[in-house]
C-alpha cells in the first residue's frame, strides 16, 4: 500500500494519467488555506470514470464568517462540473463544513449526484463505504461550539503557516505544513487520529463491508485495521493528497505536494538557466 509513491513515470509532462476512481476531500474552498492551484493541476493531470468528493469541498463555516472566493476557487468548481459534463460520474458526499448540501441529498446538480454516503465496489470486488467521517468525531457531534472554536484556531495556524512558507520560499526551501507537524507530534492529536480510525473500522465490520474511504481529519492514510481496509484521502489544505483506484483495483494515495515540489525545482532551474544565459550574453557583449 504505497502512500505518496512516485507516479511521474506514468505520464509525460503535460500528459494525463487515467485511473478508474478518484477520491478527494477537505478542499475547503472559500478559505485562504485552500490550495486550489495545486488541485487544479491534479485535476488536469488525472482522468477517471468515477470521482468522489468526500466532504468539506466548500467551507460554509468560514464563508459565513467572511466572504473569500478568488478566481482559482471558481476554476476548481468549473473544472469539476466540466468533468461531469464530459462523462465522469461525480458523487458528492457532504461533510460538516458543507453540511448545507445535505438538504439536497438524492438530487443531481450539473451532473453531480449528492448522497449522504455510498458503497463503492472496486475492480477486484472489494466493497468500500464512502463517508466524510464527521459522524465519528465526538467534538462535532457533542460539543459543536468547541468545533467552531477549534476551526478558528486552525485557521489562525494556517495563516501563520502561509507567512512562514512565504519566507521559506524566498530562501529556496520547500513547502512545510505547521499544522500537519503539530498533528503528528502532539500526543493527544495522535491518539485522536487512532481513535477515529478504529471507530470507522468498527462501523465497517458492523456493515459487513471490506473497507472505508473517508476524509475529515486531514490525515492521508491507507492501512489494514484487523480485517478492514481503512483509507483516508487527506486534504487540499495541508497534505495535497488524493486516493486513486487503478484499473486492476489497486489503491494508491497520491501525494501531490511532491509534484508541486518538482515543479518548483523545475521553475527555479529554468530561471537560473535564463539568468546564466543572460549573464553570458551580457559578458559576450562587453567583451566585443
């Protein structure tokens, strides 16, 4: 079960990768932390028969506090609708941040089916429950005010992270996620992630299914919990990850941050080459 495997050999620069199924979640359109540019590149690179939007696609919580909707966020929506028009089956499972869409379950908008949850059957016959995952978050279910407070604190962390990465970018360092680092280092956060994963696995066993695909906790993962396959497709704020199913049923987590890093290195190399070329031409003119 590869996470963030190097898939660059699958396509030529500017080409596409065709897979059977893609799961993405936690895009959080409407927030400054959303990496819409990276997601657009991913959606241009990957084509699929079925695309699952596993919740928190639009951040209604943040939009209610203050409106933020740049062109790149609109471009993501248009790209998703364009895929639906061109024949991709697009299924939207709303999450807690876009819970307003749960009022429209069993409706179809622009070719996008809105469902509470669903079961996906892989090419090799495994049945995977697709759910956002907020049902297993005690904070969301039992203390909604605490969830809102945590969301504000999370937004503050992302804002600090943007300033930090702007500085890192100026000195040539790659993108680094402060909030992701804290999640992996703080013992209580690690315990929460483990408890969440175990709760999802118990529900899968209860339903008699083979596994689950969810989002919500912004932590990409694919592992067996006993006899249950637990998959989390991550997010497009910190991790820049998606889950894909290949045509033989094999599942893989794609870490697009690696592709973004390669692109930045390529841009920097091209810039350096151009500067060197200009310097050589300038030197040649001086000598002549």
